[in-house]
């Protein structure tokens, strides 16, 4: 059919274009050549996830494909249905397209321009209360200390001492405890962070060294590349997350701002992974449209359904287009096997 052919050609053209991390980010010297290669891989995988999801939503909206899996995914991850009264599918599709435009270099980061990308949190430097204050040009201000500048803000909050941190790159101070800012990446459970505060321009994203590792992240293993692992029946989707999902998550913050993507309705926080994000969607439909992990795992779930048909012999081999096989959907966060005739 002409319509389907046009869609297939469009996807082919998209995937023949090679976008790199430099199209969207000003990558800093803290990123090694090997990390840059992985960042390019993360860009490619994120765009592939987005392309699959965006085309799937569009086909679902216009009734081109009777895709019950897309309908179930939208319902479970965003409590979204196809009706004039519910615009959730459009909202999901719009954010995905905005992230795609940013990674292709045609959309600016929140606040304008390119975002900076660091592979270390050491661009922040912890200052002691007695240290001399620096001005907006980085020059010391005689006879004025950090204690004079922040006074009572340098206090213990929830059992943690607050410090002032200075950045030579941004010529500004931020407050945090001794696990934040300069020391953020020291904790192996911390993978990445994005700062879009009003006094930070351009905005920045940090991909900690642990985010490039195959070691478990947030208590779940990570795969080396998108789709390189065959799901097991009943396996939770978290266990199939590729390293690029952390990157995808943070880019949503970069595009929309941390402030706009961390407030779930009245809850000033984020939800991570399955099944928490699904439970969140059922409790707070508006909040789920702002929460990055809802988009990330929605895209991964649908990508597996659209792009992986395995042979029915339990091997990792993919089935040919004209032979029967097995597909997996994750509409309840765990892998459900579906026999596909051809």
C-alpha cells in the first residue's frame, strides 16, 4: 500500500543519517575517546527507540495498524487512550519528537544553545567556610569568605553538612552536601545528573563513569547494546535496559528542564523503573507524562515488540520474516511470549 511504503522509506532515510554526540552537546575534556564512542552509540540507540515509538503512535492514532500492543503500552505507561477527550498519545509523541530534534541538532537545549556534557563531576570544587569568595569573573574578593556569603545556609540538613561548591566553568556557587556536586560520581549507584537551574547556562549533563559500565545500575544489570539479549519469559523489563537508557532519560531533562520533568502532579520527585512507573501512571496520569522513565521504558518495551522476532527454539537467533517465531511484549513490565505465525 502507498501509505505503508512511504512510512518504511522514511524510517530507512532516518537510519542512514549518522548523528553524533557533537550534534547536540558541547562535550567536555572530562570525556575520554572511548566514552565519546559510547556516547555516539547512545545517540544512535536513543534515536532508534524514538523512531520506532513515534511511527508506532502515529500509525495507532490514524488507525493504520490495528496495533493492540501500542494501545496497551500507552495505557500502561501513560494511562493514555485514543479519543478526542484524551490527548496523551499526542503529548507522548511530541516529547519524543522534541528529543529527536535535539539529538539531531535542530532543537536547542532548555535555556538555549547546546548543553554541556561532562563525564565527571569534578568541575565542582568544595569550598570551606573560611575560603575566600570568588566573584562572577572568578577573581577573589578580599576580606570576604564563603561563611560571609552563605552564613546560616552552611548548616546541617537532614543529618548532612551543607557546603558551597564553586565551578570555574560557570563562575558560580551551588550548595550541596558532601555526596553532591563534586562528589556525585563517587557513588557507583549514581549514574548521571542534569542541571537546568536558572543560574546555569548553558545547562549541563553529567554522565558518570559508572553509566558507561556494564556493572549493575540501580540494582539491575545493563546490556552492552540495544536488543543484544533475548528476553526470558517473565523477565522484568528493567533487566533488559541498555546503557543508553540512562542517556535517554537525562536528555529528556535537558530538553524540557529538570524542573518540568521531576514533578509528578503534586509529587516533587521522580519514579524509576518497572513496576513503579506503571503504578505511577495509574495513580497520576498527568505526572506520568512528565516522568522520564515512563518514556524510556515505554520506548524500550515497544521497540522489542516491533524489532525482535526470535526463533521458537529458545535460541538468541532472530527468525526470518517469512517464518514463525516468538515476540515479547512488556505491557505489565514482564516479558510475555506471543507466538507469531510469520
